[in-house]
């Protein structure tokens, strides 16, 4: 092998060389910079996952505005119907689904349900969570639709 | 020089002379089976004997050779140069640790965190040396993955929380706490749990997950942390509580 | 030295976040899909598209309770995630300071939701 002679300093020699018996000089802190999240795609996806909370919360504020309008009685009530609201909702929906997908997958991976000496396999928990998402969507969506008839 | 070469840009820092770390480039002969550590050894032997770095086993076991390779924490002995063609390959000291010299970092913060979780088997009675303590393969499987840690500290370098809150006890220490908690022979009770659920413990983690992505041994510290969050809050908040 | 002993407050904040995030993951896509897209486009009826059906729905105490929990959950998830992310990208204020601001904001928004739900006919 190229250059594989025992000339590289091992751990002890290296740290000994660095302080060499005198007052240790100040080391350089070398923290990850605050723009760490642009360093690789995994970090970016993490940021995207956390960001989903923002459009979801904003959409819920619009829902609150609608409830506020309903306090004025039937005369003044205007539901959200504009095209802009639909486009805004589509964008929020994408983020909401991304939250559902990432959170249910990750929580399925970390939840540990003992089953005798073993634990329930993560894949089963994740599959169960996604099943629950479908059921919840059908039930909640169904009620919201039925309530409008 | 052989026909094929590759350039390594290595961080140089002498705290007595340099105000800031700087990069120095070395052109070295390239062979297909060379890892970054081979490159550094070639530089040390043939070009510049003053380059400092740690290594020992050359086979991903000792955990000494952690370094940032093109911005990602890697074991120098496991990162093949061929994966970084055509180069240059930027080799830097692991972030989130003070740089003592060149690629050598000060790991004392990690040592404190590691010993805080008492990473050994604790017995109330019958010390582990006094006899056989049987364990089924299924019981071993509960913690086996977490026991593969080689203390290389790559996960600490990948963790943005450590950069902001240096006291955060961090991925490997929590994974090792989990490793002993899940061991059927361990009788420490909630001793380690009290340490890792304290301030500067698991609650600092926001599940970025990069620790698990960079771990060279397939340990999943992010999972250990979230599992501990889940288990330690179960008893308080869910009707079927307890562990 | 490390101070041993659980930080129960942070544990509570996290547990609230985790449960809220599960609820958000399960029910929010349906709300946005029906109330934000299908309803306004007239593809399906939706309970908030007409005053009569909206008022009837909001008049039900179970619906009020459910919506209160959903509002609280989404705002808490927002607060928790924003708190950590801001901290991690170097926004000053510290973990505690950012916590007061974000959780405070979520608490306030949840109170507004409670007030509106209680006073809607
Ligand atoms: S958990 Fe993995 S990355 Fe972290 S110190 Fe252990 S082996 Fe290294
Ligand atoms: S030299 Fe031992 S892990 Fe790389």
C-alpha cells in the first residue's frame, strides 16, 4: 500500500504533540455554522418537514376567521370561496400531506410496543398508522361533506 | 508521479501560529482502493510530516479517524477516494469539537457525556463478573443495534443542536444509555433515565436525524432518543401508561 | 456537572407536541381537502359553505370540543417546531426565550379559538 508505514501519529502521540508539555494554546471552537441546513439534502428535507407546521397553522387561522364571520349571523356570512383561497388551500394541503406522511412514518419507526420478549415490527406500526390516516380522512371528510347537505 | 492523481485539501491549524484554521492542498497518487486515511498517510510520509490526525485500526473499529470529508462526517479509513473523484477532496476536523491542531479535535466534552450515562452493566446484586447471566437471542436483539457504537463522534459533528447547545448530552451517549436500559441483565432502574431526561438531555433533540444518517456502524441514535422521549412520557400522559 | 432528574416541563411540552402532531397528521388533510378545495369549487357540499349548515354544525357541543382540540393541536405543533427551528438557525433568544414567545403565541391563538367557538351561535 502507498505510504502505509507507521509514520502517522497514533492517538496518544497526536494529542501529546498538540500540547507538548506547555500551556495549551486556545483551540478553535469549530461549531457547525448556522447555515448548516443547506449543507445536504437530508437537512433540507428536515427543514421542509418542520416548516409544514407553518402553512397548516395559517390555514387554521383562516378557518378561525370564517368562524368569526359566522358570529354575525346569516346576513353577513361569506364562506371562503375565492380562487385565491383554493390555490392557497392546495399549497397547504401539499404541506399537510407531507406532515402526515413524515410524522406517521417516523412515529411508527420509533414507537416500541412490547410483544412478549420481542416488539411489534416497525413496518406493522407504520402500515397501521397509514391505515388510520385513510380511515380518519374518510370519516372526517365524510362528516364535513354530510354536514353540508 | 503515476498518471492518476487526486488533490486533498487538508485543514491546517497551529493554535500558536494561525489565528484561524486554513486549508492546504496536496496532490497525491490515486489508486482505486485508497481511502482518505491512506491519502493522509501518503502526505505525511512523502510530502509533509507535520500534518496531524488520529488513527489506529484502519478498519472502522477503533473510532479514532473521524473527520469531515467534503462536508460530511466520515471515518477516514472507510471513505474511499474513488467516491470523491475527480476531487479535490476537502478534509476537515470534525465540527462541534474544538480543534487542537490540524485534524485533531478535543474530545473531552464527549468523554464527560459518555461517562455521565454509565455505559456499563449495573447490577443490584451479583456483579456481572460473578457468574453467568443468561439472555435469549430475542433479548439480545432488543439492544444489539445500539451496542455497535464505536464512539467515533461523527453523530455529534452532524448534530446542529450540539452547535447551539454544547451541553446537549447528544446522540451516542443517549443511544448507549438506551443500550443498557434495554439489556435484560441491567438493573440500574431509572438511574440513566434521570440523567438523559434532565435539562440538556433528550428534550433538546428536534429529530433532525442526521446522527443516524452519518453513523458508520448502523446505530440509530435518533431512534434511541425519540423512543426514550416516548417511553418516559407514556406513564404520565396515556391511560395505559407504564413501561 | 450534569443535574440529574427529569425536566418534567420540557417532557410535558414534548408529549403535547407528539400527540398534537399525530392528531394533525390524521385529520388536517381531510379538513383542507373538503373545506379548502372540494367545497369552495362546488365539487362536494361542505358544512361551512352555507350559513345554515355551518351554524348547525358549530352549534353542536361535540363539534365545538373537537374543533377546539384541533385548533389547539395545530397551534401547538406550530409553536414547538418553530421554537426549535429558530433556535437551530441561530435566532437569538435562547431555548427558554423562544419557548415563551412561541408557546405563548400558541396559547393565545388557542384562547381566541375557544372564545370564537363559545360565542358562535
Ligand atoms: S452512534 Fe454511530 S456515529 Fe455516533 S459515536 Fe457511535 S458509532 Fe459513531
Ligand atoms: S482508524 Fe480505526 S476507525 Fe478508522
